C-alpha cells in the first residue's frame, strides 16, 4: 500500500469509526450504477434490517480523488452511526485518479445520485431525502453535488440521465472548495499538491469543478467540518464557501476544530461524527414536498 493510500485509510478510519451499538445491516456489494470504457462503476449499499427511516446518505469513497475498493464487511463499521439511525448508506466509488480526471469523478458521482434516485423503490428510500458526505476530495465531490447539480438532462436517450442529481443535505469534511488556487499555474498552489496527479490542471480547467463558483440560493443545506491546523486543505476553503453560502442565504454551518489538521481523532472525531449524523437527521427527516 502506498504512503498516500495508507494516509487515507487511517484518515477515514479515525474520522468515522466511532464505537456505536445498534441493529445489523443488509449489505449489497458492487451495485452497478453505470458503465464507461467497458468498466462498471459501483457502490455498496448498507441497509438497516429494521427501523429504517427511508432516507439515503451517499458516502464519496475518495481521497486525493483516488477511489479504492474495500470489502464492505470491513467498512460497515464506518457507517454504523448512520445505519443505527435508520439511514441507508451508499458507499460510492468513482473513476480513480490518475486514470480519470476530477471532472470525470464529478460526472461519475452525479450519475450515482441519478441512479439511486431512479431506483428509489428498489432501495426502499425516499427519492427526495438524499444526503451526501465525504472527506477531503470526497468532501469536494459532496460540495459539487450540493452546489452544481441539475434537474436532469431532458433530451438524454438514457433514462437515468433524465433524473435529477440534486441532493437534499451535504456534510463536507476538510473539503477543497476552490480548485483554482490548487491548480498548477496558481501562485497560491502548495508544494504538497505535486503529489496528486488529479491537481495537474490549469486554473481555467479547475473553474467548473470549484464548488465556490456555483453557490446559489437553491443549494442544499451544508455542514462544513474543518481543522484549523490543516496544512493540506487550509481552513480558508471552508471559511470562504461558508461566507458564500451565508451571502446566498443557504442554510449552512461551519464547525472548526482548533487543534485538528487534515483529519480528526479522539474527541474531535466523535464530535464531528455526532454533528454529521445530527445534520442528516435534521435535514432528511421528511421530504421537502411535505
């Protein structure tokens, strides 16, 4: 396992693997939500056996815009705080860097939302109660779904593409909100970004995939979780998009962890997880149509 892969494994484990009691879940592995270049795009589904609340939460399996497969029986514990509250969780993988670009990853996760909504009856979820969360690159993808989604591509020949990819709540951990300042031609680029092939992009190419560019009043309610000592994705990313949300009158909240860097442990991890679950309980408790 590479040093980057090890980092993201430890990071994900520390953030969301919080001991929690509750019912078991039914796991459906490798559900195919689309195809490209002859390959299947997949997600794993974790559905509570009982006391389901009818809402879905998508987790973006992404770190540095790398997306890796892990046995779902091993990752189940990461989602217990959500499944114990009755949420059905979808662990969504996208086309991984360096083979695929950030733009392609965004397109993939948009496809996943369309597919899950189109198959709401199959998954026994309410298509109007879909949340999304992720960490770092996964947080970026979550923000893109919260700010830059649409109501469907009306003239598409693919019926899935005609379904909306909008989400109803977002939680973004330590998330890049402005890829323009991370691009290779940006004077603000940090040297550490040279380790991430996905960021070998120009400022111009980065603009469409920068969530802060897309903020508008109809964006999903968004919770931002950020470490004040983060030297990989500085906290300014979260502060700036939070300010943009406030200006657009989007429901949002920023929780800053004073002593945390790019990832949380101990009490910070528990606090972040509790805040994430509470956000989804609050904003996915009933259909917006009700």
